[in-house]
C-alpha cells in the first residue's frame, strides 16, 4: 500500500465514527503506557527540562496531522509584535534534511528546512530556526537574533523544552476522532492532556470544547507562484473550474474553502508535507491550479503562470482575540 493509501485508510478508520479496530487496541495500550512514562519522567525531574532565558510559547496538538498550527503561529507572531515583543519561531521542520539546527531564510530550500519553516519566514519576516532538537534550534535563535520570546510550532510533546504557555489545537470537523491513541486512533496523548494546557483553540466548526477559543481561516490574496507580485482575489475564480491541490493534514478543509467561494474544484489530496515535483502539479488541460501556501513554497522552481497559491489568515472573534491577548500579557509579565 502506498503512503497516500495508508494515510487515507487510517484517516477513515480514525474519523469515520466507527469504533477503533480491535486488533490495533493492544498497540494503543502499549503506546499509552510509553507516552505516560515519557511525560512522567520529565514531570518527576528524572529527565531535566531546559529553561530558556526568555518565555516559550508552545503551539501543538494531541492528534496526528495538521490542525491549522501554522496560520495560528503566524497570528501569534503578529499579536506578539503588537504587544511590543520580538518573537522568533522554532520548529522540527518535518521532512527536513538537517543534521544540525539552521536559521531559515525566505529563499531557503523547503526540502532542506521544511515547507512550514519557509512559509513562516515568508509570511512573518521573523527569525525562524528549524531542527530536530528544538532546544538547540532555540539556542541558535537566541544567539544569532534579537528575540525576547520563542514560539515553538508543534512542540507540545517535546517536553525537554521548558515552556511558559501551552496552546493546543483541535480541528473543529475532526476533533478527537474515535478517541483512541495511536495506532488505533489519532491521539498522541490521552484527551485528559487538554485539561492541562493553558488554552485550547478550535479551528472551524462544529467542534466544542470547554472554554476553547474559536479560530477560522479566511482567504486573503491569491498569488501566482511564477510571478508572486501578480495577485487576485479568491472571488475572481468564482464560477470557474480549477484543479485544487492540497498536501496538508486535512485537505478537505481547503477544498471546502474553494467550494464556499463558488469554485468548482477537481480535487487532488496529497499526504501531509508531500514532496512535490513538476509532474504533480501539471495536468493535461489548461485549467488554473490552486494550492495551499504550504504546497506553493515547494513549487517555486517549476510553477507556471497557471499555478496559484491561496493565502489564508487566522481570524478570531473579538472576544476570543481579547482573551488570547490577555493570556499572553499575563504569562509574559510573569517572566
């Protein structure tokens, strides 16, 4: 079975509403024990946590796959700047060919540092470091850049890095799936872990969690990959047929966004973080090809005038945005 086929099978098993596959449950129980032991040794101080000289905000989830963390991190960077801070971002760099932490530039190769890392630099302009060891990446950031708060993208289970504030994300459509831990379900940690974070953010409807903040993704400009200065509005594609390509955690969310704007999409879901080549985005007709920004950063070398990236932005209701700002102020002032 191909990677895409395996991923599709697992997603269906986890989110179809049926009970977990019974033959996977023993492996899930073992995973639960190992996850609890790993977290426990850090809580007990048997393994030391590294406390940085600046506050650390961790954004992550307890489920496998994307939940909208990158748009949230971009939003946090903008919010922190509005509060007078100088944020920097560290992340694992999924699929990155790195042996040591590295600072990311706007022209860095996504295959070397990770697609999300390049997108973060391009969208925020803030210092970004990527590496398997987030502690080493954060230290590199503090050594080389003027940073007074570190945001760790997808670092909820990276317990070695001490943190000032934890933000957990949920996909409003998928939530916790069948509620089982890997591999019978999508959970990296039990649902009870969400009661230990500072705040839960739900991306989209219809999911509900106590005291969670609500976030939606709103389309901004659509830009040509071959000519980034050439932009359009998503509404300009209304009534048109397009190819829609998404290599993200939940491709259906991107396809639904296009449909909501009156666009008829020939959909091409890909595995999260899929490596892309020219053949992957080339089709036999002359229809426009719309893709996520995370995919677009991997296509600049071979994108053509018919390839377009859809930029989205995290949006919070006014009351939820105020709560987020108050939480950031309170935590940062304690440091």
